[in-house]
């Protein structure tokens, strides 16, 4: 599943105008994108800190606080996009962070 085109559908707030999508070439790249969005929010909230650290529970809280979040991952077996929910995204993000921490 790693190299499958992935679309992240996100609505950060209850305002429907904040709905958007992010387009990635793979699931790992999509998880990097979600982590990047979270890190951007952390930097905006803490502009005076040079180094910002967080753990997976902080990322999970961010994901849970979003009004809506889902993923569409291309499945070549059916030539269509399969939908995945917030829980799946949290699992994938955790696996991605775990792999990055090993390197």
C-alpha cells in the first residue's frame, strides 16, 4: 500500500469553507504531510521556540480535534479509491513515525 496515490480530505474547523484536500504519491508521503500540518500548527502556536518536540499522543489529539479527516487510497485491484477513516490515519501516522525513529 506504500506507493499508492493518496488523497487526504481535511476540514480543520466547523466552518465548511475550511474543507480542503492534499494530494500525495504514497501513503507514507501523506502521513508526512499530516505530521507537517501538525508541526506547522505547533510552530504557529509557539513562535519563540526554536526546537519543538511532540509525541504520538500530541499528534493523536491534533487529529481528533480536526472536524473531519479521511483518506482515499488508490487500489489498483479495483481501479478505484478506497476510503479510510481517522483511526486508520492515526495507525498509519504512528507506523510512519516509528519507521522514521528507527532511521
